[in-house]
C-alpha cells in the first residue's frame, strides 16, 4: 500500500529552455520521515545537454584557417 510521488516537471521545464534533458534518476538509501509520518527519499538526478555541432564546426574551421 505504498504510493510513490515524484514531480520533476517544474525542474525539467525550467532547464529545458537551456537544452538540458533528464537522463537518469538514482534513488539513494537516505530516507526521512516528516511530522505527519510521510517518508521522503533523496534522489540523484542526472541531466545532459546534446552537443551543438554548429558551434564545434565553426571552431574547427577557425583552427584550420590559422
């Protein structure tokens, strides 16, 4: 009878405008109980941004021209 609730939507929406994407969520063994008896856990969130080939190509062309 345990229900797990997570809400990464605000975090993901705020970082998506900068190109960040959620790649992995790792649960940790850290568990806390609040005054109401609800349990909470800490999780490690991994995000990444895709590489931008346009900028990389511009840098390469500058190096080749020198």
